[in-house]
C-alpha cells in the first residue's frame, strides 16, 4: 500500500464515520453544527490529557486554536466537558471531561456504523459487512488514537 492509498483510505473511513454519527441537536435559530472532525479530535485529546488549556490542545492536535476553542464551546454545550480557571494563570481555562456522561455522548456511543458502511460498500451482504467490520476492529485495536503521538516529535 502506498502513502497515497493509505491517505485516501483514511479519508474514506473518516467520511463513513461522519455519516454514521447522529446529527447534533441544534436549538431553533442556533448556529450551524461544527464539523465533527474538530470536536472528536479535541475530545480525544482532552480525554488523554485532562486539565489542558486550549493552546496546549491546539499544539498537540495540530488544529488551529480557534477551532479548538469552538470545539470546546460545543462540547461544553452538550455537557461532554467542563472548564475551570487555571490556578497558575487566571486568564486560561483548563478543560476536563465531564464526570457524568451527557445525553449526546451516550447517543454517539450507542450508534453503530452498519448503515453508513453498507451504503459506502454499496451492499447489505451480511458476510461482506462482517468481514469489513472485523478488519476495522483489527485496525482500531492496533492503531488507537494515542498511536498518533508516535508520529509527532
């Protein structure tokens, strides 16, 4: 497999994941939902590094600070994270995963990829769906989100 093939596979998998995610509930007249990518990357980093400031999350993830700030605001709105003042610098807020699982997080965790995967594969053949799902489980086991830290200096 070439780096280009791997990159395109990753993009395809990301799009299937985005399609499978339940749509966020927006209040009437509320802002358009931010893309799931920045929110998921930010939440993954906060889970791995609780008590981080937005700038630290930005540096680790490679996302612009403005995207991290927006993602943190969305995650706060859904009850997924909480913030607290940094005792060392009152201008900064530290981000932590909320102790209680929010309704949104529970809904996302309960959602399966079967329908989106079947659509992307163009088939509902149970044997093919099972084979691809098992292959994805192997990849997820060997390449968890934390493995990205091995690529960064």
